[in-house]
C-alpha cells in the first residue's frame, strides 16, 4: 500500500527545493523555506442577529477546508455592536501537511480562475516575516460550495505561513507554486 502524496508536495520535494537552493544557496537543506500552515478565517458578523448563520458558516468552511473549523467567540461585550461576551462571531481552520497542499492546489488552480475579473493577487501582502495574507470577497469560488444552497455570501481571509526569513524568499517560494502575483 502506497501513501498518498499531494501533487504540490511532490512538486516541492522534487523541483522547488532544488530551485530555491540554487537561487539562494543555503548552507544546509533544513534552511530551505517550506510551507508551514495555511489559516482560513471567515468573519460572520450576521450571527449577532441570527444564530443559524454560524452553523451555515461552519458547514461551508468544513466543505472548503475538509476538516472541522473552530468557532471564534467574542471576548468581551460591546453594546454598540450588540455583541455579548461568548457570542460566536466567526470560524477558522488551520491546515497543515497534506490538507494544506491540497487546499493550496485547489486555491491556485480552481478557485482563483473562477474569481470575476481576476488578474492576479498582490505581491505586496507579506508581513515582513515571510507570511502571505490575502482575502476573498466571495466563498462561492470554491467548487465544494453548492451555489443553490447558499443563503449568505461571506468573504474569507487566507494566510499562508512559510518558514522563510524574508518576504523575498517567501514570494519566490510561492511563485514556484504558481501563485499568480501581479507585482
């Protein structure tokens, strides 16, 4: 019985590591940057008025990520927003290993081409430590979401965390994974 290896993970092992090493000439192979995790976050502010919205968001996030999301709750009450302490306000998922590579493959090759008027993602959204953040206005671009069954369209944040030390290394790593940067 052979172990299943995602397509992008085998691409990283066979080609990307060597390309990164030839570009930056690291002293040992453990210094070569790799993907650490991908965090998906979906804010559900409508859950303040309707508690069923959070269940719908959990179901959608579960179908997108392939694992059970964590429900984020309010830490303190804010009367102006009608938020009470402990009220569910969003969902998030942290993907690692095989699920992370599968999600990145679906994001780059399936979901991004389905975005209306898509020209590429900004190459300036790095945080200074090699992590890349981007946002989607609609979660409907993922093929796992059935358009007819969606009651509310939510945006989502996607953060790709790498082990690189600089933004330049992280950008070249993501370029080798075919991330469509504009600048």
